[in-house]
C-alpha cells in the first residue's frame, strides 16, 4: 500500500506543518507505509512480548516488618519539616 498525492494533501490540511507538494516527503511517507505493511505480514503469534533485548531483573530486598513502638505523632516529631494537622508541610515547588 502506498500513499497518493491526494492522501498527502488531506494529511497536510490536518497537519499544516507538512508541505503537501513535497515529492521527497511523499516518498518517505510511502516508504514508511510500505514497511508497516511488510511488518504486518510477520507471524508473531508465539512471540513473547519484550520491553528490552537484555534480560534485566530488579534486585529488590525482602520486606521485613519491624514492630515500631513509636506512635505516628512521635515519628512526625522527628521531622525537621513543619508539621500541620498531623502531616509534614512540603515547600512549594510550583512558582
């Protein structure tokens, strides 16, 4: 499937940044569409999807529950930040 000059003009009307009378652009877009058609023919039925070609495993520590004798208010008192209504007030980062 290739793209025609009329198709390119329709696209360029919607995307005003694309010049409709550029033959090199028309050829590039046609090549891309032909390549996508070629990729559509590839059988990927039993292929496992991947996000990386390298197998990376996250090394995470095991969660360990520790019974803490401190109350939430005592933990907030350890913070150097300002505490209001049992919550730490963060500085404003949106200026």
